[in-house]
């Protein structure tokens, strides 16, 4: 897997890929498939949390927690204790050392995850987080946000090859939260199609989603914090966006592609021939109109309209029943103002708007990773 795909997270680690490949290798045992080698675990400890850096896996679960109201000093102690427990749960699940028999002995869970702190908690407890993360996102035109499905003091995102270990770990997280006087505010699960060879997964409109993501240099500038205490932290913006997939699918194919600014088949921009060609938002047709129309999604979200700023998008689809399917937009960036600028442009005139409804929102400061044997969030309490 090349570095770009790795960082972009566009490569969905297909748990079945290794298995399928090795199943083709026949041993001298009468043609029975050789046992696939176990997939290596995703290391938990490191400068940055694996839930941002590991290749995207096909299943995700988000869990938001609210801490019990408490005086600042008690609240800080409760938070410290809870972060210690969350570190233990995630490290054990990632390393295959959980005391929970369900996570041992079988297939390794290959879980990765992240923990972030919401603006409300950071403000209440006077935590060390970047100043720009102390405010909630502004309201955007067209928002239909359900507060019970968004916000929260802490946000965890768990990812794995399938949902099974996510449910087990979510149960452990819920128990640890309860013991610390915290409650689960909301949960949301999501999925991606399994892809092979680093291919970009498709969203429920059928388009490749996650193509134009920053490379390492751009990520250092736009995704991770500046050198200093927040260098290995980032900000997660989460939006639950309902998609009218039937109405979009009913559009003629060329209208769908003009709305997106890319081709559905190979994901190439309308101005290019290959998926990773840079969209040329200034290219014109002979009649003077833009090749990528004025209201196309990739024009309005283009870094060229934003001083080159890029966010790392690692979205998932969700399906909560008829009429409630869509995208869990998950994007990482140094400053949530990046999201606000793009979303203001999209909300004003994105051709996709007729098919979208933003139903929930959250923003959190994603903590730097924990060093080997350390605890997440140690820098919050200086
Ligand atoms: C359900 C809603 C959405 C859908 C279906 C969608 C879909 C897509 C697709 C198919 C692409 C082109 C392929 C790619 O580069 O990944 C794209 C690009 C992009 N989208 Fe979205 N998107 C949605 C919402 C949003 C939102 C809310 C934002 C941010 C406010 C956003 C920001 C971007 C950005 C920054 C790009 C890359 C532009 C570039 O660098 O060329 N998208 N999106």
C-alpha cells in the first residue's frame, strides 16, 4: 500500500483480502486451503491515535459520552480516571490481550480507535486544548440537527474489519463510562464496502469517496497541530447526513456526474482521465461554461477556493432503515474553521443539497496518541 493511500485512509482494509489471497495457495494436503496467516494487529500506542492514521476499516461505531456534572476538580479527576480506562480497553482490544474471553482466542479483533474531547467539557474543566476547539460549530443553512444524536463531552470512534468486535468493545466502554458516572449520549454505526488493493470505497450515491485527501506534507500543515503540545492532535468534525439515494439515482447519469464534478465509474474529475488527477476548476467548455459546473460538489469544496486548505475525509455510510440512509461525514483538520468555510460554500449552492439533510453534528479535539504504557489525554491537565 503506498503512503498516500495509507494516509488518506481511502484504502479499506478488507479482512477477507488476506484470507482470500492465501486461500488460493494450496498446500500439499489434498487441495484444502492453507490457513490464512493472522492479520497483524493495529498498534495502539504511538504519537498519533490509530483511529486517524490506520487505513480505514470496513466497520465503524461512534459513541459519545457525557460526564456527570461536577465541580471542576472532581470532574477532572473523573475524566482522568475514565481516560485511563478507555486507554486500557482500546489498547487491550488492539493488542488482543483483553481479559474479555470474547476478544481472545478467536480471530484477532484488529480494532483501532480514537478518543476526542468536546468543546463543552474542555471549557467546563479548563482543559488544555487548542483555542479554536473551545467553540461548537456554527449553525448552517439547511441544518436539521437532532441534539440527541450529536455533541457530547467525549467522542470515541471504533473501527474494525466487521461489527462484531465493535459491539463487544462498545459494551466495555459503556460499562467503564457508567463506573465513572458518565452516560452514553448517542451511538452510530457505519460501514464501507470492502475494497481491494487500496481502491477508494464508494458512498451510497455510488461515487468513490475519499479520493482527494492530503498527502503527508499537506496533512502536517492542515490536519495535525503545529509543532508544540498539540502537534499530534487534530480535530474531528462529524456530520450525520441523510441522503435521498432514490431521488439521486433517478437523475440521468450525466446530471449525477455534473452535480459531483467527477465520473461515477472511475472517479476521475470531469477535467481529467484518472481518479487522482487534480480537478481543474478553471477549465472551460468551448461555449465558455465551466467543465466542472459552478454548483458541482468538487468545485465548491476545492482547496483552490480556500488557500490550499485540505481536510482528511474518512467517511462511512450508514443505514438506519428506510428513509434514513446516508453518510457519516468524518473529517480531520487542524482548525474546524476549515470545515465551516467549506460547509458555508456547500450550504449556499451545492448541487447535492436537494438530496441531503444534515441531521447531527459534533466536533471534538482528537487527543494525541499515548506513548507505550502511557494514558490518552495526559496533556489535558497541565
Ligand atoms: C452526503 C454528503 C456528501 C457526499 C455524498 C460527498 C461526496 C463527495 C465525493 C464523491 C467527492 C469526490 C471524491 C473525493 O475526492 O473524495 C467529494 C469530495 C470532497 N468533499 Fe464531499 N461529500 C459530501 C459532503 C461533504 C461535506 C459536508 C464536506 C465539507 C464541508 C465535503 C467536503 C469535500 C471535500 C473537501 C472534497 C475534496 C475536494 C477536492 O479536494 O477536490 N463533502 N465529496
